[in-house]
C-alpha cells in the first residue's frame, strides 16, 4: 500500500512532480510492483489527480472515503475488509525502493522474535552532522534487540560528549504491519508525543506496540523538498554532481 496525499505541507504537489519523465508517485508505484514481493500493490489517495495518474498508467488505486491525518490511517481504511496478514506501507515520496531492504523487513516475521513483532521498519546510519541535525530526517533509537525505543526529529541520542562511538540512525519510511496492529492504530486517538513530533509511528510506541527495526545501508531519497527532487533526478540520470 502506498499512501499518497496531494497537499504535502513542506512541498505541495510533490508526488505529481516530474522525475525524469514520470511523476514521483508513478515511479514509486512501479518500483514497488517491480520488486515482485507483493501479491497486490495499490496507491491509496485523497486526490483524483493522483488516482487518475495511477489508473491511467495501468496501475491500481483506491480513493479514501474519509479525511486522514496520516498514511497509516489511510491504509487502514483501505485494508479493513481485505483478507490479509501482513500489510506493507511504502511512502509515496520514496521512489527508489530497494528490494533487498524490503525482503529484510518482511523476513523478521519469520524470525525468532516474530511473535513479539507488531510492525517492522528500516533504519540507516547517518554520518554527517548536517544530516543528523536535519529535522526532516527522523531519527530512531533501539534497544539491544533492535526494537524501537523512540523516534524524533531531534538528534537522539543527544551527543553530550564528542567521539562517544554512537551511530545515529535515520528512520526509512517503509513499514510492514500485522493487520491487527494497523487496525488498532486506526481506532486509537493521537496522543501528545505524536502530535508534537508529527511522526505517526510514535503512536504505536505510546500504545505499547513493538516495532522491530532492520538496519540497511540504502538510504534512498525521500522527496520532502525541491532540493530532494533535484537530487533524485541526478541519481536517476546517473549524475555524480
């Protein structure tokens, strides 16, 4: 499932921007479908413009019936009556999907901690200070078993001392949910931490759900700003500038 809202606050209409001959949302849809990992791939949207973009190019899309605050709510409405076990959320602004990373996320539901996992997601190391401090990069900290402790737009952990040996991790916006966890999320109200950070996965933590984090070295390019779009264009065109 690819939640796709037209009116993004930081970059309105970004999903319909041209990305080397195709729109951002169409490239994301095709990348998800081309992984071969899913029985079905859908774009779930509040926009007839996005809906038409997908369906007119041979894809599958679902129009939301209600207004939603976040992508998880949008997906939950769409899958409520579907007979599914695991639902994967691929962000509409992440067109450079890495198949190996997706396979890693799905594999945890067959691993030793499977019975404890409500959802799984990805994290990638952050090296540069400007990336660690960038509030558009959501950071995550985990326990020794790689279950998420907290997500923040601030640098976590705070570097009280230099050269502490800590690695900072960026949260990559790809999730695999157990359907029940997703439906629970849908029916539970937003609390203060999620409302403050504007990070939807905090709601799962606030209500005691377990999020298994899987490390990847593939950061992808999340398109939050016009500058991100230019970077994605360069990557797709093979430019190293």
